C-alpha cells in the first residue's frame, strides 16, 4: 500500500518523500500535468514513525511543542504531544475524520464544521489542512507558468486552479526543483487572489536513496509576524505499525 500525502499536511500526517531524480540539459520541458503528477507520485511511502517539534513564533513569543507521530496509508495517523504544557493531547485521523483527546477534560472530540478552519495547537496550520486525502492532480488544473529560482535552485513554477468551488484554497503556486523534484515552496491563495499561506522547504535528508524534507516552515499571512517550523527526527519509514496505534482506545487511554 502506498501513501500519498498532500505536502501541506506537514504536521498530522507528516511530509512527503521525494525519490532522487535528475534532468539532463537537453531534456524536454515537462508539461504542467506531468509535473503535477510527479509531485503526487513522489509523495510515496507505506508507513512513517517519527519524533519532532512544532516551533511556533507569534506576537514576539516562541512556543515549542514536542510530539511523536505515526502514519499509515493515506487515511490513518496518530500524534501525541509530550512537552509539559501539552502532554497527553492526542490526535487521531481516520479517513477524513479528525479526533482530539484533551487531558484537561478527559474527553474525545470530533473536529468538524467551522472548527476545521481554526488554528491547530496555535500553529499556522488549520485543522482542515491536515485531513485532505486526494492528490493535487485530482483537485487542481495546472498551468506551467515558466521557470524561476528559489534560494538559488532552478525551479519550474506551476499555477494551480481548483476544480471545485468547495476547495479551501482555490489557487496555488508551486516551485519544483528541476534537478531533485523537491517541492521548494508553495503559496496558497483565496479566490480573490489574496495570498493566505506559504510553505518553504528548509532541509532535506536522504533515506535509502529517497529525499525527505525533515525541516519546513509554514506561514499564515493573516497572522502578522507568525510562522511555524516543523522539525522531524528519528524517522522510520516503511516498517509495520500495529492497528492498535490508530484506534479510539489508544486515543482515549
């Protein structure tokens, strides 16, 4: 079973794995659809387990939230916070449903409706950013708008337009590394054209010949002076994870 994960879901179901690939100088310019499929197809792994930190900088304050996370397939994920302030807070994603357990009231709550647009743990990501299961190709029509550089890397630039009016971000712009295929940066827009959020890849490591973004940054531009950095370590890929990890019993324990 392969796991396909939207790259914007950098927190709850982790990030993408990018296989190494190159481009010869005489290679033809890829089409927009080919590039978008490449992004989708590169986001492939069976399972992942990792430890990490979510570093939130907002209103001149800095919050560090430590976590352990597991994910399997494109529907199952589990995150537990272990830093003192949030210890015992746990999230379970099953399909397109997201549950949270709060140790303060010892209750499980389904996050739905207007709550999905709220900030997740005070970060620059909303809950709805974490639950999308479909690929970008299924959700957007791409146009290759040209070439650019990002942090000194040559990149293809894709403009995406949502196929459905219900999409949270009607437009996206992606910068894709021409040599490695890394998704270096992307921007999320409202229908009006206003930029809402932006993601930047900060650091990549190679695991068994596959490139993995171990550090990335998300900014919610509606929150002035805010950014969230995700740092991942002790990453284990493609090892079996027990069904019990992704259970309501594990969430409620």
